[in-house]
C-alpha cells in the first residue's frame, strides 16, 4: 500500500468521526434542567415530559420534586423515555418537615432518588448564612451577595465540611454528591475565593462538581482554560449561555438567553468539558416572558444537536 493510500485508510475514519455532531460522536444525550421551563405542575407533567422527548431530550435534572411523590415523577419520566440524572437539594432544612433537602435522612434521600432513577444529589448553592435577611428594598440577589461577602472564608469552609459529611453518608447508600457554582463563587476573599476553598477542602472521592459554565464565564474566567485545569471532578455541565450585553462580574444576574444565542463558544467548551469528565450536559436557561419555555428548550436542542465540536 502506498503512503497516500495508507494515510487515507487511517485518516478516513477519523475524518468521518470529526464530521459527526458533538453529541452523536460521543454518544451523549442532551439533557435539560426542568427549571428552565418555569413552573411545571403535577397536572401537566405527562404532557411536558412527552413534549421534551419529542424534541429529542433524553435526560433531565430536577430542581425539586414538584410537590409530587418521587414515584410519580419517575414513572412519568419512564413512560416518556426520559431518565433523571440528578436532583437539587439545598444545604439547609427548608420547606417543612416533609420537604427533601441535604439535611434529610440519607435513607430517605436514597429512597426518593431511587424512585426517580437519579444518582446525583446536587447542592445548588453554598450554605446560606443563618443571619441572612434582605433589608427593606433590597433584592434577593443583592442580599445574598452582601451576606456571603460579610461571612468571609468561614461560610465556604462550613460548606465544604457539610459537603464532605453528606458525600460520605450518601455514598454508603449509592448516591453521589455534587456542588453547583455561581459567579459569586469566584469573587476574591483576601487572597483566595470561595471556589478555591471548596475545591481545596472537599474530599475528591466524596464531592464532585456540576459546573455551570455560564457563571464561570460571567465571572470573567476563560471557560476552556478553567475546564482544562479542573479535570477529574467535573461530572455534570450546566449548558448556560450569557448575553453579549451582560457585564462580567460577581453579581448574580438571572436572565440567561437561549443556548446558542449568547456569547459562549460552545465549539471549544463542549470538548473541554468532555475532557474534564462531564458526562451529563444539561441545558439551563432562565424562563422568559418573550419565548415560552418549551419553545426555548426546543431552540437550544436544535442548536446543540447539530453542533460540530
């Protein structure tokens, strides 16, 4: 065989693979955080799940149990051909004695997770200080930022301690624990940041990360470089875009656009996330009055499903 023919024989399959869309090439489902649709009730869950499956989604993340029994949600997802990979559980007891959170008994968490088919319990934000109280006229986001800044390093160290404890307890019942970041995690605290404290003080075998890459970018950090130095503990990626007009900084500002209509470079980010270990890619975008949530989810899916990266 001549050199040219040999090169063609070797490079042909590689070229064919490179010409497949990212999610096809890696055989990864495109997922959605259900909160992107706004309010989903027990009354419309069957129709919602069926529509998401029709669009092409195969995986979901829940931000709550929607006021339903876990078994109801799990069965509805199964009927639609959807799997649920994760559930957000706050680090504080809230919502009354029947609510589920990280402070709930591990066996109770495990039972609920088994019923919905999820393997990851995700802390959606750090431990909110006990003295958190918005002042008159102060918005919730500004109040959180102020309270956390005043708490300094200690609140991040407390968060790491709780995550380690929950990671150990839930690992015994087959559930993984992960932490979801915001842009304020990267705000300077002296010579460090909240993220650096968590990364350093959480145990690598007990606590993993659901990286919201939109918040990373909003903090003024290059997403690809960040992913490349965070390999090994990133298990899930929130596929969140940012508007080109959104100023970078540490203020938590909701209103992320439809994925693919913002400024993030997904052709670079998705391969970097895969290299970092992400195997769950979950669209997250804020509900908008301008575009119905289900339509926004469809547009995001259409963009991602045909993306060559």
